[in-house]
């Protein structure tokens, strides 16, 4: 298999948002969609219609047999059993490279394909995907996509990501779970944190919309400071200054008005104090006072 050719044939197993977008934008770059398979025949028809080529198969093994490049884009819980079914039914050969696109799971769940000599890897776009619509701009362009797997899969994966005009980076297979946890903290838990901030500001009689407008420049400025200076040097505020009196007032108000957030504020404070200590700009007395506040 010559991995340098743009006209590589591929199949997609699992025609959800990501599977369809992948097929469409790979085909725009000269890759050839040969086959689609999914639990929903309607999803298969949509994928074929949007990609402009390819044939639908009820059995994923039949789809896999058509192409040297196989993308399993099913829900996470189905990736391993689908791969095992295809392997058992002879859908993979030594010329096949198989990928899944899960963020949480590593390529080790494709071991059944690897035992038959196929290359195995995972490619994960750090991006949320909307349903594909005609004329949509590529959701892959300029985003970051992780790659892990065996040597052959990683090498081809870089070409695939480059064709999608995205940025690739590699991670070791054993680190896939902590990589995904990082993405959850950076994205999902950031939403939770900002919800906490908005609820506090709503206590000052601002609507949620107005509260966000007030905080948005601060949020963006903080993210930019982290980018430019790193987390420790970007840290500001009462904990960074060792101002235990202000923190005590915060806790008193939160305990009275929004007690459901009290534990969260204290937990965040404990970890923020760790960062402040690494800065080395607050004395031991302030550190001890803050530590007691965050434990209480």
C-alpha cells in the first residue's frame, strides 16, 4: 500500500456526525470513499449522498473488505465488538490500516485487527461536530488532532490529518486516557466553572446574559495570559496575594447564599494555593491561614 497517494480508498463504519464529516472532507482532498456501514440505513444513505461516492453495506465486514483504509466511527462501546466481528469474518488483511476516532479509548481495543497483521491506530479531533450540511466549511481545518498507534498507523495518520488541513500531534498509547481526561477538564469542567462564576454574579442582580458579558473579557484575558505566561505566572487574585481576609469573606457569603458551591470553592482554593506557593510570593503565615480556610 502506497500511503503517499491521495487517491487512497477508504470505508467508514458508523455514519454519525463525525463519520459523515470525515468522509466528506477526505473525499474533497482526493481520498475515495468506497463503502459505508451503520446501524441506520438512513444514515448510510446520507453519508453516500454527502460524500458523492460509495456503496452502503449492512454488514460492516463487507464494507471493510472494500478498502485498505478503515475508519470505525461508531459510539465508543461498539468499537471493539465491531472490530472483533470484522476480524472474525476475515475483513482485515496485512494491507489494511484501521482507525477509530474515540478520544477516550486507545488503539489497543483494535487488537483483533492487529493480530491479523493490520495496522491499528486512533485519530481524535479536539473538536465538537455539528451535523454536516451542504456547503459547510471544514470543521477539521486548523484544529488539533491526536494520533497514536503502531508505526504504520501513526505515519499514515499524519498524512490523513495533514490532508484535512488540521494539526497533528502524537501521544503514546498508554497515555490515551489521561489525554482524554485533560480535554474533559479543559472543556467540560471549564463550562462547570464558568457556570459557578455566573451563579455568583447573578447574586448581584445581573441576568445570566449580562453576567457573561461582564465576565467575558476577564475569561479571554486569563486564557491569553495562560497562553503567553503559563499557569503559575498567570495566576492573580486574593490567593496569589495571600489575602486570607478576602477569601474568608468570599466563603462567608457563598456559605450563606450559594452553599451548594461551598465545597467547590474550597477545593479550587486548595489547588490554587498550591500554585501560589510555587510562585513563592506569599509568606508562610498567609499560606497557613488560607489552608485552614479551605479545609473548614
